[in-house]
């Protein structure tokens, strides 16, 4: 593990505070902050809710990503598809670049992922009365 200088620790804390303020300003009531070191974000889509908890530590963002956990995954409409938490965790880890804050990028990725699941649920629940041409048109208009 890298030993940080006082200056590096102070810089990390400053960047963590800035990131937290940005998240709160952008997502307001969907974000809760505990002791300026734990950020919990409720990420919602039409069919799903995922709760992401991030723990800031001395080495974030200079050397390591924050420690994070998906603490809740809820299918709000009882659609048959489930959230692949291993895929979400793997992709989130790939987004980290040392020296850069990453939690906002995680929220964007997870939001896009949940919206893609919404599209999957919608396409798979199309009424059988729809023609295959109608279904194809619906797929074209969806954002993946």
C-alpha cells in the first residue's frame, strides 16, 4: 500500500468533498451522506431500484477507487429480469482511473444499465397482438 503525504491526504479529502457536493446537487434527495465518508445513492429506473453505498478512504481518488457495495437491488414491477450485480461491480471497477473521482461515472453507468433492463423488460412484455414490424420499430426507438 502506498504511504500518502499529508498534502496528498488533504487533496484526496478536498476532492471527496467536491464530489459529494456535486452528487448531492445533481441527485438531491436520492443521495445521503454520513460523516463525509459514506455516500449512499438510490438509482432508479422504471422497473428497478439499486442502492449504491460508497466509502471514501485516504487513498481515494489518488490511488484506489472508493470501497463500494450494492446494498439493495429491487425489481419494482416484478418483471422477470434481475439485476446482475457481478456485472455492475465489474464494470464499475473498470471505470476507475487513479487520480480521478469516479462515483458520478458509476451512477451514470448504473443508470444506463438499469434503463437497458427496462428496455429488455418492455420488449419482452410486448403484447402478442403487435406485429413483428411494430416490435422492430419499438426496438429501434429505444436507447440502449
